[in-house]
C-alpha cells in the first residue's frame, strides 16, 4: 500500500507530490460519508406498456450535487442501462381488457432475468399509452404495478408525457441541443403517433395523432382478428370495409397503411388542416412547426421505417413504416432525415432517465416517518414574480386563484411549487411563510400537513419560520433544489441517508378524457366526425 493510500482525494488534479495511484483509493473515496452526501446512485425501472409492445428497462442513475447560487440541486451526471427485456406483444383479453395475468408474467420474468427485486428499486415509472390506455382495466393495472414494482414506482399516462419522453429517449433532444437546431420527433407506436418539436434542446410543443401500426391485427391467413375503433376509421377513410373475421387482402392492408401515412403527412405539412384530419388529433394540434431543421422517427414503426426490422408482425406496422419512408425519400415530408434514433426503445429510455429528480439536502421535514412516502400529490404552482419588495397579499391571491382554477378542495393533498427569485433575506422569506399560512389557513385549521417545493435552497429557513416564528403545529414538508413545471402530480420517496435527500418522481395521470380546464386537452379516442 502506498504512503498516500489513506488520503481522501476527490480531485485527482490536485494530488500530493509523489502520489501513486492505488487500487484501494476509489473504494475508500466511495465509502467516505462526504462523498455519499454529494453523490447519489438510484436504481430505476421503466415499464412501458404500449399499444403493441411491452418492455422493461432497468437503469443505474448517478446524480451529483451542484452548488450554484441559491441552489444545491442534484443533477443526473450518468445513466447506465443495467438490463433491457425483450419486447413482448402487449397481451389483451379482448377489445376492452388487458390480460393482466399475462402482463404480470412478462414483468416478473424481466425482474428475474435482471436479477433484481422490487425492494432494490429506488424509483421508476410505469407508462401506459395508446390503445393500452384505452382498456377498461388500465388504471387498476397501473395502480397495482406501481405499488409492487419498487419503492417509488409511479403510474404515468398521457400523450403529452409520452411525446416528451420519446423526444428525450430517441436522442432528438440531445441532438437539438448539441447542434443548436430545431427538430421534429415523430414517434409512431402501435396505436398513436406522438409529435414533439424541440428547439436547441428545449421541447416547445407536443401532440398526439391517432395513427398507429397495430390498430388492426391479422392471423397467418390474413383473417382480421383485432380491429380497434381507430383502425376501422382508417379503413373507412381508405375506402375499404373491414369487419372481424374477414380475410383481408395484402393490397387492402397496403392501401390502409398508405392512407394513414398520407393523413399524417397532410396534418404536418398542409395549412389549413382538413377538419376530418383535425378530428384525428388526440390533443390540440402540434404547434411551432416553422423552420424545422430535421426530423427523427422513433417508436415501434420506426424500426420498419429505418429498415432495422424486416419481419411483418401481421399488422399495419410494416407497411406503415415503408409508406412513411417513401414520403421522406420523395420529399413530401420536406425535412432532412436524421438517421440516429433509439427506435422502439425511445419511450422506455426517456422514462428511465427523465422522470425522477432528487431534492437538495437542505430540506425541512418535521416528521419523516409520518410524512414519507407520499403518492399522487397534485402540484399547484402560483403565477407570481418575486420582486425585491413583493406583496404577501398578492402572493396569497395568486395561490388561492390557482387553487380555485384547479377546483381543489381541502381534502385533497397538494404541494405548492414556488419558483423563488432574489435574495433569501429573513424579511422576504418570512413574507413567503406568512402568505403560505394565510392562503392555506383552512387546511391548517383542519390539521392537514403542508407540502412545499422550491427551486432555491431556502427550505430550512422557511420551515423554521413557519414552525418557530408563526407557530404552525401542522406537519411540514419543504423540499428545495427542484423545479416543477408542466406536470400534474408527484410521488415523494423516503428520506435517504447519508445524503439527506428525497427522491421525487414527476408524472402525469390521464386515465380519462380531459376536454376542458387548466390542463392541455387529451383524449383516449379521437373525435367522431360531426
């Protein structure tokens, strides 16, 4: 052992003279308590249950504390895929139910093959999308799996979320950031096509269109054995009559696939859009389409589009992928094609990396055993600008206005997401505390716990003022180092030692149609023509 083997050296560029590399050094560094406070490793799972395929991906995510200004956020510095399951066809009992037993066997096998157990999983997400989301038992399955698959595995569903995850997982967001350009990510799955516009790494808009590769399924005799409602719609649009049990010719299958590709091409390139095609949107139409520099395809159908998969799985996917490629090659889809894509793995890769955050290590938690963990807490972020001499009365109004917009009653748990700017002077933090106490007075009078999440590291001060200065006796949980935007719900995990951090999983829950209110529109099924 060298004479410097006991020297704790987190910076190899500043070692003492005569230092020689020692094989024991890294293990000693990794075991040092200071290292563990600054560096956190999470084991994550992403279970992607899509219209056509189901896959499970396990990752090791490393986060490092970044001390910048008033923030000591933990940022992801690396992610390593530990295991990827084979992609299995999502099992269905019939047109309205997922086969929960068969699905459970797929997931159990993935855990066994990865040699991991649920109690080893720190965080993760179960994503239901497309036609799987439309099944009647999807919400129940998601809830059961989220409780059994790990410590903080959440159920997530929704077209906007999947579009965002696909944009990250496909590599589109990174390429857009690295090359400082504007890209369109087209994620074509079994039941839906998710669209994302990314500019310089930032996602500007997302949408979903009801085109997918497994809206109709055939057996080896080309007998139609499954026809989703959207599949029937596309058959009618293509001028053919499809019914279950009918033998479908190869030409008809190609005709429907070509029609679907033309519909997608039209909504992306034509203006104004035909009303009958606008009805096929499952969200508001995609925006920010000006001056697109390039396009990336992802999702299961992209495997056929890029030529990575040659096998026809007896659905529409093979021919849909080829039809879309023809439109790129002919220039009908007028953007430069980017060949690099993670394809069918995109949503799972995005889910494994971008759904979890870690709080700063200056949180205020009055009773960790009683307050943690927590699931499905709705995020309320008041629209407020913290000027140097902000008004606590105006902040109270902003909080209560947002509570009223979301129609929040006092029985539902919420977390206030505060975007703090300016100095953390005692007087300013006290005004924030007073505003929270006033705005949530009914909850406080009922003995409800108070949850607050901040971007800046003022959680300890805010908690101390609420408890000691203002005499609040309720349980208080205040986390910092996090920014919550554009999402609906979070799960909060248990306090981690020795880093004194808390994992937070961000998600969106859309298990039923939302047609109005503060959230963006999402539909499980497209609108019928009027």
